[in-house]
C-alpha cells in the first residue's frame, strides 16, 4: 500500500493546562500504486507535486535505482523524461520528520539543493550529496526541520539528472473533542493539535458553516459550534495552511443532546454521572423503567476531572419535550426543563443542593452531599405509577467554561 496512516488518538491528560498530545500519522509515498508515466500532482494528500511551467513530475521505471519498486519520480516534458528540472512539493498541513531518497545520479558531491519552508517561511537549504553510483540510492534527510509546508528541489547539476522516491513524513493530526453536539449549535468544542504549531487567527468550519472562535493557544482552538445537521467535516484554515478532519462531528437531535448533558466535553466525550439503579438509561432517550414497588437508588458520581464534586439536582414529575428545553446562561449548557436559575415553567418539585447559591440555583428541599454519593435509597420504591425526570448541574474541571460546572445527563424514570 502506497500511503499508510496510523489511527489517531488524542488523550487529554490535564485539561486545566490544556495538555494534549496529538498523535502522529506516518505517511509514505512510494509512487508504486500507479502506472508508469502517471503525472503526479495531488494523488497523495497532504502532498502536492509540481514543477516549472511546461514541465511535470511523472512516474518511471526504466531502471532499477535501488529504491522501492517499480516506480520513481522524474521531471518530464509530456512523457519525455528529463529528470533535471525543479520539483516542488507543497504540504497542505505542516509535516515533521521529512526524508526521501534520490537515485540514478552519475556525479559525486552536491547534485541538487533542497530549499525548505516552515509554516510558509524559508527555513534553510540543504545540499543534496550524490554518490556517483547509479543504482545505489542516496538519502535526503530533512528531519531537522519542523512544520515543513513546502520544499523546492532545485539546482540539479548531475549530468543525467536525478530521480526521487520514497517520501516519508509524519503528520500530527487535529482532534475534535467532543465529537457530537446539538443541532442548535452553541456547544463548546476543542480542536487539539500539535503544540508546536502556531495557528495565528484561524477560521474553523463545520461543514461549510463558520464556527465562532472563542480562544486560541498553541495546539488548541476552542470554538462554539454553528447550527447544523448530520455528520460534517471540520476544517481549520490559517494564513499558511489548512487541515480537514473528515467526518469529525455529528449533530444530534436537540432533545437527545440536552438529555445527554455536557459533563466532560471540554476534555473528550460526554460522561454520565447521574444514575438510577446503576443505570443512566437507554442510549437514545436516557429512560429507566421499573415496576411499582421496585427499589429506587439514586446516585451521583464525580466527573473524571475531579475526585469529588458538589452539585444541584432537580426532579420534575413529568417527561420533557423539545418545547421544555432551556438554555442556561454563561454557556453552562441546556437542560430539559426550566429551573430557578432561568425562570419559566414547570419548575422542579424536588431540589438537592450542596453546590450552594440557593437564591440563584434554588434552595434545597432534600438533603445531599457532594458526589460521589447516594442521594436516595427507597427500598420500597413507589407504590404507584409515576414519571420523574432528573437532571442537575455539577462541578466539572473539564467543563470548558470559567465557572467549571456542567449539566449532568438527565434520567427519565418511568414507574409503570
């Protein structure tokens, strides 16, 4: 296989300091998967090959040059091999550890020069040393250059020209966390990439729609999502490069997204912290069904971002709908029903509050302590059928907002 990529996994190890290592995707371009005399341009993203006006880069296999078989790359006029003209390689994203081979040289000493550009700026030149052995390839090592966006192979002095082959480099990918959110937009999403790459003032697009850039740091861009539907690519555009993360973000039905909450989204995917009888409910509707008289245990666990967490939890004796969804101020998130914080109806019938701020969040009507904790243990359950919706706000160091709180998952308890 000509182009090989490794699975990319980004692990946030300390969200508070935005420390994340974007995994590298090693890519090797051997030209061996296309026919002889193929004009090479953009068949191997993120690399694009070109030459001067009137010339092209084509594959050839007339000789065994000692590189990967069967093909190598030479400049040409049409299909007439020249191998002595300039070759330019532009990278759509900055690459690391770039190296390749030359072959077919007849001369000894400098047979070409490679000009290297990093993030669009000239970073230096390397003299390519031939070995005078036509079938013994020589190594061109550019691994000392970081964030390469362009190379120019110029000043070829070898009498018979030089062929090129086996371009290998690493691309440090960008990750989108979390990978899903409400179709209404407005969710906080982080794009995490190589810390060594400055992004300046980037633009970010979800599909074809621009997101609002909230903050930028080396290796991280925080945005608020635009409205959308379905699965979309996420594109980062800077003055020097652009990067597409394909199929990176899924827009969810607004009601489902509200029921899922947003605990942990600043560091990865959503976490379920509210459990009824050890369950957060089915994956789609977050519903737990039990029979009358069955034991009910209500538990709040801590987000993975902290060992303990204070919370406020609300209970409503009804089932939410799209019309009851309520956006909280300061980008805290969306809840399935209104609360004292937002006003509106219906208000919760029960409040567990160990987070405080009772005048704003609502004063406790039942006792509780910080998570992880058992909030309710009703051994006899409820003797009658009932429908109860539970959802809260909890301390979360991976919330993505300065207040460090998130909306928990909702659980709709159906006793029937």
